[in-house]
C-alpha cells in the first residue's frame, strides 16, 4: 500500500539504501574465506538462570536471552551480546516464511 516498505524512502533517505532487510543472498556475490567460517557461540552451553523466556510478539515467537550469551568470529568485527532469537515461518502448507532468500528462493522457516 501507500505506506509499505517501498515508500519508506520518501520519509527517510536512509531507507533507500542497498543494505536493507530483507536481502537476497546470491551465490555469485557470497564471500567464502577461512575468516568467515567459524562462528563462536559463548555461553550457549551454560545452563540458563531462568531469566531467559519466550514471548509471543503477535506475529512470531521470540526467545529473549537475559543471560550472557555472545557471538563472535565468522568475519564479525567484534564480540556481540545475543539478546533475542526470532522465528519466522510460513503456513502449514510449506509456504515460504523466511524474510531473506538465497538465489531468489525463500524457505519455510527462518531463525534470526
């Protein structure tokens, strides 16, 4: 509609860039290198303090991570605290629920 994402650039110039979500990852443009391979997950193997909880956001399920969980490596420019995991899925008929795509193909579920 008139207020959809394709019109956001009229309200804010930064919404018109090429690094906006969702994205289509193309094999021919993907960088493959040793420094992008190993994703480090710190704290994820520790027992939760029961501060972590799930939430119905109204359009998806989110796991809110209140303990110290960190992600680094795989070409990331530092160590980042993980705060939330979200799931995006399609209908029960296997329709594409992912927001992002690979070579134009969407998938039944996406975890972000």
